[in-house]
């Protein structure tokens, strides 16, 4: 790993990251962990890069997930992006977060996930059959990884298949606005995507209210009907959290599969190890989540003094940026953290967060990745990169736009 001149850390910012950071942020994370683990990004804004610090913030009641103070200036109060990102599950505290999460998790319980497995396996096989027919050269992101979560979440919400075309583009536009310094063009696309997505969902919900599905398999019907005690989502909460379900599922799964396969194919011995021993698949997924975390950055706001392992308490009103990608490469927690080891144990990574705000769909993402990567290793043991992989330039979400491979 290339070393970073310590003097260059003084001006380090995520709003205008250094050249090459999106391609390989890990040398910068390593330097920050060692020399500036509480790096000031702006007055009242800190970047945390150590595993223990990030884990403390995730567990602490002194760190709020409510984003109204952050997103008001960023998106404009009352705008579509502001309404969406301050209403969805991930950017709220109790009691709203608790109520919405309980309803969501009731719809994504272990029985529901187990029922999904056969359908996900059939979808993966269908996509790989189509790729093999077109092959031997395919784009592992566009032709495979990005298709899976759209179909899985589309099935969970029972979105008619012919109406799923815009879902991925809406998702990318909405989430791209969460980057540290989105341009006016990115914000405009995000606002438009929220408005278009809401308009579509209003019609879908109206149809589902008129003709409910089976709440055991149709998550939208279950969310509409609510719990047996009568607790339900308000109409706007319902719409925004349907958007959240698709966005979170799409981003995490697509990037986990794309990042994971790129890591395995550039460190060929680990891919061949998985081909030879499929029993390593579960630990391989956890290692791929750690090694190339799909979500690299998260945020909190302190609402009380927060004590970390060393140094003065962080005062209330401080915005914290949590460098998940840095924490998951911290040598204080992971031996040889820059080495991919698909049998790594223990592996207490923070890719899905921790505590009350741990990712609600993490087991769905694990299921999709396990089936997808397992099928690639089983069906195409000579799979290899074929051409230039194009990394997505975003830094909050880490993934690829294009990943060309040869199947045979």
C-alpha cells in the first residue's frame, strides 16, 4: 500500500477528496487512523477512522441519526430529498425509528427470508443462463449484480415486472445526493427521482389497498395493514420507506457482489480456494463485506458529550462522519487487514452498522450475495476479468459501474 505524506493530511477533505481517493481510499484511511483519528473536516465536523471509535458511536445514545439539521442546508427544507431522507427508517431516532423498524422487521423476518431463497436461486440461474448465452464476455454489474436486488425487492413489494424499469435509476439518483458534496445537477436529479418514485408508489399503494396481496409474502400489503395491534405507517411514511427498501437493497447488494467478485478475481488464489471449498462461502461473504464495504461513510450528530477511547469528550452538536471502510481495515481489530482471507474468523466487521440502527435488510443482502457468488464460483470456475473495470466515483457508496469478465 502506498504511503501518504503526513503533511497532506492537514488539508484532507471529503468534499474535495485527493486524486485517486475514489479508486483506492485505504492508504488515506490508514494515514488518518495513525496520525489524525479525529480529523477535522470543517468546524464542528469530525472524521473518525478507528474501529473502536466507530463502534462506540454506533452503540452510543449520545449520537443521533436524525438528519434534519444536516439535510436542511444540504437539500433545502421541504424539498423532495429532504422529505424522503428525514422520513425513511435509516435517518431517524426513537420513537419513529423504533416504530418503523418494528414494522419493517416484521415483514423481513427469518421465515420470510427463508421463503425467498428458492426464488433468488432461480433468478440467479436465469441471469447466468442468459449471460452464458450472450457470452463469453459480460458485464458482471449491469448484466448480473444490479439485476438481482431490483427483482428481489420488486418481488417483495409485488411491483409488476413490466413496471420495474425506472427503479434502479431512481435509486441511484436519490442515493447519489447523499455524497459529501453533491453538485446542483445531482441534487436536481435526486429531487426529480423522489417525486417520480412517490407518484408511482401512490398508484401502486392505491391498487394494493383495493386488492390486497398475501401479507405472508407481499411486504407492501403487510406494511399497509400494519401490526395486529393496529399500528400502521402514516401514508407518507409508507411511501418513503418503500423507497428506502428498494434503495438500501439495491445499493448494498449490487456493490457487495461487484466489489466482492473484483476482489476475488484480482486475488485469484482466494477465488480458487472458494471454488475448491464451497463450505467457505458464508465466511467469504463476511470477509468481502469487511474488505470492500459497500457503504464506506456514515454520519451521526452528538446530542450529549461523547467519550471515545482517548482524548477529550466530543461536545454536543458535533457532526461525526464514520469511516466504515477505514474501521474495517483497522489493524487493531483485524490481523493483516489489507489481506483478503475468505476463511477469516473472527470477523466483527461494521459493514452493516451496529446496535439499534444495524441494517434492517442485512440478511437479505447476505442471502443474495451468497447465492450469486456461490453460483458464479460453481458454474464458472475459470471466470476472469476481461478489460478495464470502471469504478463508480462516489465515495460514500463504493462499487463499480462496469465490471467486464469472461465466463469461460
